């Protein structure tokens, strides 16, 4: 065993230049796979940014809703019916809608998402929103997400400089009196406003009796999952009850099924796999061809195809491990860079590391096994 590993290592490193080129190819394939899967998971995680900021153990939603910004409204009577159940501590309404925002600088118009709630029943786990509860009680006042795209105007910069900012939202004059940091997600909303339910009524002109979500908090000592099941049995079919985790999965499943994200990044991962496989195959095939006489000598001495296959596979595994390590290190650096530059929640985890390491070993091993066909067909008598 030790001799085979030594032989595999000597075979790989005999030509130093070719060895380094091969490692670079494997490393590139590893980086490509890491980045593709990283972008995919980051976009799915980005889609639930708002959801995670909500104070809720359970969520009520219309069964006709597809995602947070594709909700169908339902009567707030269903929300308040839940308060009759002993396990429910609070039941708070949540509103969302799309409005036309006028850039206060160049007066261009662009759709912006508006999130609203009753200031007496705060629903966000955002300290900067909590500090502005009294502010949004005021008539025609909104808060602006400083993570919104620049197309909405230099609102954050002007407020930070102490300047007053006012603009039109759905052709009605509003003042921006505070900032928060949330981010609506690249796939959902690239600009966000938060205000009170009454200001939402002024913006959207929609009855407050029709809500988009109902956010429930469970009393201490009660299990949210059990309360959820009991509410499902009690409430009519015109509302759906979910736990907070189910609500997050509901949003992510929408984007996984209705968008091409999974397919696109899956193709990218497959491309990385096959690029690496082709590079490793070419190198191992060339190595076997260049040393065919030596391999034939081993076969003539009695070493069978299985022994030689193990040598080639050990070369492949060594390439996989040695190429994976720098690929992982570089990918972590690229994750951090992308996280800061694009505000995407790029982060690696043990599950992804193990998965890509397994793909890399499989990639190299499969290439080695295919390259072995030339050696398997070689006859020492023909070679000599």
C-alpha cells in the first residue's frame, strides 16, 4: 500500500510543470463548483431576509399566496380569531404592497416595496425600526432602507447629512424621517419603505381589514408546532397556518420551483465538474502513455490490472485533495469579497465542503478509471 502511494506520488511529480498545471485545473474546477453552489444558496437565503426579521412564532397567510410579495389578502377576523386559543399570546397584522416612488433628485419613478404594521404592535426585530416607532405614527412619514438601490436617489446620504427628504409615493407627498438596514433581496425587492398601517392606507388606499400576513406569538410554555397543528384543525380553509420555519421554507420553495436559479447554477456546477474531469483525464492519460513501457514492465513482472488501477486511482485522489485545499481557501476569500461587494449572504458550511470534496474525488477518480483503459489494453509483448 505504502509503495503504491509512493509510486503514484512519483508519477505525478515527475514532471513538475505538468503537475502544477494539473493542480491549477483541479483548483479552478473546485472554485467554480464552490461559487456556483454558493451563489445559489445565497440567493435562496437572500430571499428570506425580510421573513427572518419578523417577530413571529406562527404565520397566517392566504392559501392563494405564492410568496411574500405575491400574497393574497384575507380578513383580519381570522387573525383575531386565533386570540381565542389559549396558546396564542399576540396576533399582529402585517401589510405589504408595491408603490410608485419618485426619485427626489432626478424625479424618475420606480416601484418600491412598502411594509407596514400597527405601531402599537411592532413586528420587526430591527432596533432602528423600533427607535422610529413614534416617528412613523406621524402622518405621511416613512422610513427608508439604506440598502435600497441607488436608482431611488441619494436618500440615505442626504438624511445622514442632516438634510430633509421628501418625495411622492403614489402621487402623494411623503417625508422620509429615518433609515433602517434590511435589504429586500435581489430576487424580491430592491427598495424598501416601512411605515405605519395608517400611512399604508394613505399610500395604497386599501382597507386595513384586509391583511397580507398574520404574525402570532405563542405564550411561554406552549410548543409552536403543537399550537400550529391545533390552529390548522380549528381555523377555516381560507387561511393557512405555518410555523416560522415553514414560512421561510415556503418562500424558498417558491423561488426554487418558479425561477431558473437552481437549474442555472446546477449547470454551472456540472460544468466545473466536467472541466476538472477533462483536465485530470488528459493529464493521467498522457502520464500513462508516456510511461507505458514502465507499466508494461510491471505487468510482465506479474502485477495485474487491479494493482495498476489502484496506482492510477491514488494519483487521482492525490490530485483531488491537493487541488481541493487551495480551491477551498480561495473560495472562502471570494465568498467574503462577494458578501461585502454584492451584499449577498455568501457563507460556506461543512455540508458544502464535504459535498464538493466528494465531487472532486469522484471527478478525479472517474477520470483516472477512464484513462486506465489504455493501460488495461496494453500487452507487454506488443510494447517490447
